[in-house]
C-alpha cells in the first residue's frame, strides 16, 4: 500500500513520531525515499529481502516504493526524513542501516523542524543538499539479516528467528528440512551470502540488540541466545559492532 505524505513536492520533508514498546507500523511504502532515525529505542524494519535492526544513533535508508513494516523494541522516538524520488541519484537502491554522525543527526532534527517551503538558494535548501551528501558518505552498518527464498531454508531460518538460542547443527537441520547438509550449505551461501554459522550468529546479534533495548541484562540475553557465558556474547558483539553492549547502549540522543 502506497501511503502519501505531506509536502511530497519538496526536495526533503520531515516527520516526528513517538511509539511505545511493541508498537508496529503495518506494511506500506511511499513514493519518496526515507531515512528513518531513532533518537532512542530500537526499530526492526522488515522487507521481502530481510530484516534490519536499527538501534539509536543509527538510521535505516528505505528506497522509494519499498514495502516495509516497522516494529518497536523499547520506547522509540522516531525522526523520518523523506526525499523526493527524483533527487536520490547516487544513493543506495536497497535498504541499509547507516551510522548517524553528529552532523547528520543535527541536520535530521533541523529538517524535521522545517515549517515553510524550501526556496531556491535558501538556507534550508542548502541544508537539504548537505543532508544528501552526508547520506552518500555515511558508513553502512552490518545490521541486516537476509531472508532466503528456498522453502527449506525458510523453515530453518524462521525457526532460528523464533528461537535464536537453538544449538542444532546444520546436519541436524538437514533431517528436518528434507535436504542434505551439503545442499543446505550451498543454498545458504547462494541465497544469503553467508554460511549457516554466520547467518545464525547474525540472527543472534540482531535478536540481542532487540532484547537489550527492552532492558534485559547482558547475562540474560547471552544465555537466551545460546552462549555459554556473558563474555562469549560480549566478544561476539564487540567483534561485530566494535564496542561492548554496555557502551553501545550507554549514550542516548535527545
């Protein structure tokens, strides 16, 4: 379903929203592209291609006409910038989680506060141009979980999404899926770009982000996700995101 937005004729326009934990925005799309930014809380964005988990200080880029839904983990303060479809040359044609620099953050908040039409060569129009430059330069974050198309893999990945702490080996899943271990390994690589072990670790990382956003302790999350100790989970988290869970969630934007 294509959802119209106000001020769709502008180069950029902004919208602010507040959501409670567990709130959902149903599947929809816009004719404009979007940068969806959470100043607090964690959002999970789903499309046919996969799942993107978006913690605070990160944003997700959604191209025009990309069907997506959003689920909130924790209370979420959302700021969305819409970009007219004819002005996104050089920007990603698929969804991506990007790092929000202090400069990009301030520009997002300013655009959300725009109240008058953007006039050519105005301060606002120049700020919009800088916004697009910052999006092009923004570092993409490894917070995507691809969805395979093969029904046998989908049974496995959906089970792991529901229970990311499941410890079954690929050989054990082969018996459930009705395919050989070798076939499943090849399909994982072909359809997700990841090995089975890499996919499961990514699923655990994203599930951990959602659980931590809800206020669960690192120890509880580590055990729920099948790690033998909190330190094992912390090491995986630090290897993926460059810092510990505590430091990752210690800063909250206003």
